[in-house]
C-alpha cells in the first residue's frame, strides 16, 4: 500500500509541469476527440458500410441506364413486335440522376448514421465524463462535426466517383470540371443538412427526432427552392438544383449572383448552426 | 494541511418553480475527506453537478483557492458519477489513455498513467477487454481510474458505492481509504456507515439546504448524547404499564426529571435520552428497583451518527 502511495506522491510533485502544458495543448485535445470519433465510426462499421452503400448507389445509376433497353425488352411484357426507341442517355444526365439518388437515399443513410452522435452520449452520460475534463465545448462539437464531414464527403466522393467511372466505361466520358463542381456543390448541401442533424442531436433527446427533423428541413428547403425559385435562389435548398445544372452544363457553370448567395448562405448557416450547437451543449452538458 | 481548497457560496439551482438547491454554503479544506450526506432527493447530485461544472447554477459561485485566473476549474477536479457511462466499444486501457489525453497528458505519459492506475484499481487483467463486458463494480473502478488520471486536487464522487454489491462495495471503499490520504475527496452518500468510516467532515443537506456541517469529530462531541435503551418483557403487563405511565409523565411535564431530556416508547423498548449519564444511570436504576420493573435488557451508550442524521433530516 505504501509503495503505491509513494509512486503517486512521487509523480504528484512533478504534476505541475504537464498541467502548465495543458493550456497550450487545445489542439492535442481536439485531435484526441477527433481520433475517438473516427475510431468509433470504424468500430461501429459506419466507416465501412456507409461508403459501400454510396458506391453501390453510384454504380447502379449508370449500369441501369445502360441496360434499361434490355431490361424493358426482357421484362416489359410488351406485345410481339413493339419497337421501343430509347435515346442513348447523356453521360452528364446520368451523373445528375446519380446525384438525385444521393439526395434521397444517401442523405437518409447519413442522417440515420449521425442522428445519435450527441444525444446518444448525452443520454447515456458518457458526455458528462468527457465534459468534466478541461475540454472546450467547441472542440467537442467540432470533433463530431468534422467526423461527420469526413464520412459524408468521403462517401460522396467514393459513390459519385464510382458513378463517374462507370458512366465513362459504359456511356461516355464526362469532363472532370462539371463532375468536380457538382460534387463540391452537392457536398456543401450534405454538409448543411448534416450540420442541422448535429444541432438537433444536441437539442433533442431522441435520435430519431433529430434525423427526421433535419430531413424534414432538407425536404422543405428543396421544395421551396423548386416552387418559388425566384425568391429562394439564395437559400441552401437551391444547392441541389445548382449541382444538377453544374453536372449537365459543359465546362464551368455560369453562376448567377443569386446562386453564389446560395453557397454563401449555406456556409454562414453551417457556422451559425455549429455555434448554436455549442451554446446548447454549454447550457446543459449532460442530462440525468 | 489546513489551507482552503474550495469554497461554495450561495449556490442555488431551481428547475422551473422547484427549488432543488437553496443557497448552499460550505468550504473544503485541503487534504480532507468530506461527505455530502442527505436523504434521496435532498439535492446532493444537483450540488455535485454544479461543483463539477456540468450544471450551471441559478445563483452563487464555486471558487478554488489555487486556481490561477483564467484557468479552467475542471482541470483540478476528477469526477466519478453515480453510474459512469463509457463507450462500450473501447477497452479499459483505451478509455483511461483517452481520458488522460483529454486532460492534456502526452501520449506516453497517458499510457504510463493508465497502466499504473488500472493496476491500482485491480483492472490490469481486464485492461484489454471491451467495456461493454465490464460488470458494475469494474465500471465503478474504471471510473475511479479515469477520474484520477490527471492527479486532480479534488476527487468528486456521486454515490460511489450505492449501486454495488457488498463485495464491490468493500473493494471500492478500500480504494477510497487509500486515496483520501493522497488527495482531497468529496463524496455524496445516503449510507451513513460509509461516511462514518471514511470521512473527516460532513455536510448534511436536507431539501436543498445545509442542515448541519462540521468535522465528524466535533459533530460527534457536540451532538453526542447519552442514550439508554431499556428492553422490557412484553408478556409482563406490569413492566409495560410502568413504561407507558413513565413516558406519559415525562412528556406531559407532570414529573420532570433533571437527568432526562426525552423519553419514547417504541414497541417494548423504552428509549431515554439522558442529560447527564451518571445521574441518569443512577436515577433510572432506583426507579426500576422501586417499581420492581421486569426488564430483559438495559443498554447504555451514546447516540450514533445515524440517530443524529435521523433527527436532523427527519424533522
């Protein structure tokens, strides 16, 4: 027993040195939190199955477009002698279709994967053990946000890249510029929606509530942008339409000023949503 | 070892209209072991959560003497909640290293600390196992290890042993006994026995207010009262009749004995709180002899902390 005490006291005397270093190592703490988030994504297999789903979704679109005439012919139950003329799909149109696939299935999967990211830890009390340590609330939220971003941008790149590659193989080559531009615009839309999920995960007790509130908000914004494009062109909801345009237009998309505003408001909204999450977390770091 | 470590001033918390904690004041001296006592729902957990910064107080403040301005008070506190929750996908070793890194330790330092602490709390063999498979007692001990990883000035624990089986309880109490010689400890409990066994100071709270506080020794000597318990023969009506009459006489003030301050009959046991032990013993024996009361046991002693607790809290 005494031996153990000696060890403790011995190290205690030297404890001032690391503590003074503590204050300057906010970056190290952030990296530790981020490392934990990434490890959690890996151990819960999210880092594996989410990209796989995206890749499958991405490959399916060009493959289906390519084989559509044959599929209809074999399974269509058409009367003998019917002639179906399906124009060969444009490569850029296939990419835009892929994006709209991601816009439904992809965002649903990501929102479901991230819905409990704060509320789960808060409800179990695991967040209490982290937040009683000298960890800033902002780095707690930002580490979670960055892990979501890594997962969503990575999955999107993999899935969209696969779609682009298969379109090239089966249909035609699509220029890199429209591909990358539409990728970035869509990625920004994903980031916005998932930041809303993060906020609601901090605000609400229920994980499902967070997923469906943010999906609802996403649908509302896209529908509004579609219904009254004149007035909603500046909203982040216009980003999806912008991405489709970017994919289908040759070369650089000529962006109107209102479209630039959609990008800017999305960025501002993401920052504001993150700040709101930090404030909410600060107000009640843990629940009983 | 008498420097003040922490001071709590006017700490209050209300949830809506419910006042959970009503202006609590107390201070903790360096190196002491302090127990926060109170019945369930008295506001112990709320107080502790405010101390650790997990809950913003409605009013009042918590201040640390040794805290440099601008420094985070969380760096000085190690906290073990009532039922610590961990990430089930981590191993014990990983978690303690993670906790150490969060407190600003370097990679190799955190690893060494984690190894040393896991050894100490008896989890060295389970260090590589996933936390999902840990038992309640193991989780509590791991919670202790992660709370100590940055050598906190103050170890705060919320009901550290309440949820454990007798074996786990023994184990954790043994660890706490060791720890209290090394750092300042504050823990809440509703188990008086644990408090009596471990702590130097007690703060008893009742419905959100401090009912009594001080060092255990001084509280004992101030509030300790001589008590006499007389067990009567239940079948013998003469004894019971005498006891009932005796209690009635003292309570109605009909006959006041200078040596007696309180008399109460519970079943077949007569509880007497005496003013002066020697006089009381003498006078009672005379009384018993005069009425030739048949009793089966006579016990003379002092009121325990539990009696005091019941008295303070039960009002």
